C-alpha cells in the first residue's frame, strides 16, 4: 500500500531583517526558530497534527533532548529559502527529525539540523511510550532511505552535499 502522507514536506520562507546579524546573515540561534516553525507548519498542513492539541488530548508531547546543526552557507536578509523536514528515526518513545535549509531553487544546502525528541507525559516530563496510532503514523512517515546513526551526523551532511552537487552537475 502506498503512503498517502508526504514524507518530506517543504516550504519556502523569507529571511527577516530582525533575525539577522550585522553582516545581514541569519543569526545562528535563529536557524532553530526557522526550522522548528517550518516543522510545525508541516505537521499541521500535511499530517493534521497540532502538537498543542496532542499534548492536551494524550497528556503527552515531544520535547527536544538534543540538536545537531551544521551551518554550511549563510542565509541572507530578504532571501527566500526552502526548508525540508523529515522523520529519519523513531522508536517507542523517541524520534529524530532531519531538517534541511536550502537555497530557494533547492540546489544549495545552507544548513542541516537533527532534532532528537523524547515523548513525555505532560505535566511531569517523565518519558512515556507512543500510542499504537502514533506508532502507525510514525512508521508511515519514516524516511527509510536515510540510514540513521546517532554518531553519523557529519557523514550525513557530507552525503547530502555530494548528492546536491551531483544533481547540479546533471543540470549543467
């Protein structure tokens, strides 16, 4: 059965002046905001998953436990960027989302983020397991082509850069 859910949604975003440093580049700390806001938009639009509503209805939510980020090219003031997000790993109480910021045409990688998250009870913050329905959805969304290794972030960034370079060369 083919999945009806988009595994790697993407949206475009304009880099805002107030988010930039004095060189006109997106401030390093603001990348997280752009990535997490894009992921929230993707989960709402493509999966009808409102994270606040999940917390209220299930009494549990995902909290970020770790970020790995690579800043590769500057994102400049007023530039349009493309942000892709995808689930690359999950188990009964954790997940890892990969987020990529690219040039508007999708040909140049600007930054990559892995966000590791734990599913916890609200309130209290104690780890809990995903429901069967959530596990089914996560299974459908998991991008199996990305081989997740907790220590493999730098290797993944290298592979992404090589893949995009190969794609650019094919266009020439």
